[in-house]
C-alpha cells in the first residue's frame, strides 16, 4: 500500500487502493492535462514554466510511504511502504525502450509498475524493496533497491534524488502505463522497522509544521516559485544540487528569521545528505545580509499571493450533491422513501427513462414550439461496490406493465420462429406478427433495434444496462458508430434509416423513440463517453452516487406490499396516458431558468455553460411535463419547481463532469475558426500586451458582462490554460 494526494500543494496524503488508483489513471482531468503537456512546444522559452504549471495540477502518488503519522507529506513522519521508485529522465522513446525489454527481467526483479512520466520524456519505475536479516533494519534501502533495478534494466543514469520517503510522482493516464502488476503493487507488507515515531514526537512535529508559513503563505509554495524564478523549475538535477540548495537557502533566510533549523525543514533535500544541507545553510547564513528582502524573493512572494488570491476568489459552480430535493409527487416520494438521502437524486434520475417509456403516447410542445416526447437518457455512476444496484427493485416494479406486454410479444416472436422452421421448404410462409418487446437490454444489434423501432410504431423502446462496460464492448465490436448515431437522434426523436442490397438485412427509415438507463463506475463512464464532440454526453442526465469507501454499508429498506402495489398502480396509469398536453407553469419556470443560466454564462464568458444549459433545459422541461402527469395534470407549484430542479441538477453534473474539457474544446474550435477568418475569439481581438481596462472596454463594446467577477473569471481561465501571463498589476501578455 502507498499514498496519494490531490496535488503537490493541495490535500493530505491518503491510502491509495487499487480502485482509487484506477480512478486516478482513468480520470479525464489527468488525461487532459497530460495531453496539454504533450502539446507544448518544447522549443518555446517558457516551455519549462508552462509544463511545470500543468504538472502541478495533477494528482500525485507517494510510492515510498504507506502513511504519515502527522497527516502531512513530510519524510520525518512517513511510514515506509516497502516500495522503491526509480526516476529516469530524458528517455528519447520510452515505448521503444520498453518493447526491447525482456518481460522476465521485470518479473524477476519484482518490478510492479513501469510508466511514462507526465512530461512524456522519462520513465517511472516502481518495485519492491527486498527484506530479510541481511539488510540493516531488515529491509533494503531505497538507494540500494534503485541501484539494483537500474542495473537489471540496463539503465546507466537515473535521478538519485528520489530516495526520500515523501517523494511524489505525478499521476499519468492509463495509456502512459507500460507495465503494471496490481496484485503486487497494492499488496500489504509488514516490515519490522515500519513503526511510527512515538506519539509525543509525532505531535511535536505536527505542531511545528502547522506554523510553517510566511504571512499566511506556505513556505513550500514560495520555495517552488523561487525555483521557477531562478530557472530551476522542477527541482535540481544531478550535478547542480548543492548550488541550487545553497541559492535557495541564501534567499529564503530573509523570511525564515535566519533560522538554520527552519531552513533545514522547509527546503527540499534534492537527495543531499543532512550533513551536506547543513553545511550549505551555514554557509548561506554566514554571507553578508542586505537591508531589504531581495527583489527576486519579493517577486516570488507576490506571485504566490496572487495565485492564492485568485484561487480564493475563483468562482466555483455549486455541486449537484449540494442540492436539496424539491417537493416530489407521490410516486417519487414512495420510490425515494426507503433510500438514504444521498441516493434519492439518483433514484429520480434513474426513474425518468422508465416513466417516460411508460407514458410513451404523450406529446407536448417545447419553448420553440417543436413537438417532443418523454425521451430520457440517464446514467448513474459510482465507484465499485457503492450500491448502484439499489435501483433494480424499484425499476422492476415500474416496468411491470411493459414486462407483461413484452412476455406476450416474445411468445408471438417465438411462435413465429417455430412456424418459420416448420415451413422452411414450403411455398406458404407464415405471416410476420411484428412482435415488439420494448425492454431489450443494450446489447441488441443495430438491425434488430431498427426492426423493433419500426414494429413499435412510435412507442418508446427502453435499454437498461447495469454494467456500462457492456456497451463499451459493443463499441469494440465495431457497431458503435451506428449505435451512437441512433442514441443521439433518439434524444430529439429524429429520423434514422439504413438500406442494404441484401434481403437478409433489415432496411428501414423511421423516427427513433428510445430511452436509455445505464449504471457503471466512473472509469467505465469515461470510456463510454470518451468523445465529447459527438454530443451524446450532453444529452444525458447524470447522477453521481457518494463514494462509500471506508463508510458503513448504506441501508435500503424494502418496500412493503402496499407500496409495491401503489408503484405498480402508478405505472399502469402512466401506461394508459395519451394525447398532447401543455403546462404553462413548466414553460415559465424553464424559460426563467434558461435566462438565468444565460446571464451566468455571459458573466463567466463560458461557452460550455451556454451549451450545456440548453440541453439541461430540455431535460428539465420533459421532467416537468412528466411531473404534471404525476400530479393528475394539475399545474401545481410542485410541478414547476421539479422541472427547474431537474434542469439545475443535470446542468451541475454535466458541468462538473465535462465542463472544463468542453470549455477547452470549444475555445480551441473558436480559435481555429478565427485563424480561418470565419470567427474571432475575444482574446484574438486584444493586442499582444493588454490591460484589464482594455479587456473591459472590448467586452463593453461586445455587450458582454463587465462585472468584476466576470473579468476575474475570464482572466483566471486564460492564465490557467497558459494563454496569458501577468506582466504587472492589471497588465497581461498573450503567450500564444
């Protein structure tokens, strides 16, 4: 077992389980950051600064440590994990190097992970430290383990500074991993000398580290910025460690009260021995002192202050998990009544496709006066063993009318197949009864799906997949492009068709009425919705269940007989509903919500918000019309508030899951159009060096918000994406 942390400067070290590690390496955030690093121009003068800024946003693992007694990533408080990490820089082609390697060498030397580093130009290798009575303290030292692995792998040069127990490694996406033995990597090991320091020592160390700030700024952040300012971003390389360490001590002494012990604690060791570090500090402290803090250190402090201020002021979209449930119609109150409160939003989301399929004969006009039906795509995600299957029983009860009808349709289908076999060589063939079971899972072929959609004659089919990876496998089978097209068209009940010369293929051109309910882990969700450009993800109502790691098992009370009967009674009522409906309360609520979100998008200058609000409004509107039916077609306040709640819940989840990636892709697309002359981005209209006042003037001219928060948000986004840099207060320069 080893630890992980949110980033090098955020969060606290926590145990990294195999599930957590899989989530980290499959995270869209990690993938996108590493993709951005790979896209940097290595010849640009600011390449190292921009690369380091991106890497700082990545999560980290701490392979050498199984835990920290004081809760901070500090070597003195680390409990050894029994693992050793080898850091190899400047590898011309890591994949070719690995392909030439004998797998037996990896296995024989107990190497559990080989990965390309976040920069794409190095290797990170993690293996086991040997144990036994021949080693001091019963365990091989990290240095000895590194040397042993390097010799076995034919590596002549590697970074010898990665020997301290708190050393971090940036998380990389799964496709950067060349070799991984998860069984051994996450095995629990016991060593005689893996003992935490005495409680009183740990408490004393924790107290000391809690006070290690300068004017409220962590010394670690100032040190990191000083490395950037002195041209050593990323740390000291072998051959320069003493020089860089001495330089840091020389500058940092001015804000450490010229205290040797404090300097020794806050400066990174770069792999130097304590004796070497003490000598460098003593030498630095003995140099003549200036009357004022050096300008370069003042600049570093000012930069850290600005970054902290921007971080504190950066507006954050409230999370869907923070939303309180609105008042619910009776059926949804029953469905949610036996669930823990944190699972109730997911129950509502899961029920939408089923309820929409039941009320399939209902039609209504949206705000644009285009006819719509109750079409919903829902996706429930949660880590493994988090209780996603809680939806099975209530969904089965709601499906009662459909399943009863499907049993009849499947019997027709079976009888027809048997009649066909009996009349195989006969001129008189049985007539196709056009059997159409509507609940067919998600593995149905495209041809069969088209046949069923044709036979359904405008009724919704429903696909329910309790393991999203089932659809991922069908993607690999080569039918995904057609399935994806069908799903996207189903959201708007648009037309789809195919025509083949073969008589054995099913040819059709029909409107698609199809609802979908999926559940899966965040990893499977990422694999399934890997292409944002095709628009499928923006049509889905997502619900994220809470992570139950280390928590007590959630309790789901069973429905009593009376509740079961009531659920089925409501399902039959919806199944009998038909006709065109309208509800002014829903129209007003969604129109108001849309305008509020439009203003938020303008204030944040967010194209992602503007795009996602539109789809979320459609889903909220449909949910409102469904609620109108559940309220006996009465325009109650409950109906309007439910429509607005669903729209907001969908919007927040989509922004949380896809907002950052979509913002980047939309901005890149606009910039690409700008280069071709068909459109112009806001940044493209500004000079190479501009002031905040010029930005405000431009936004005023374009009719965009000039509120302080809007300007701050826009500048922070441009700076975060590496498109601008601050020259001075209120002055900026474009980087690309």
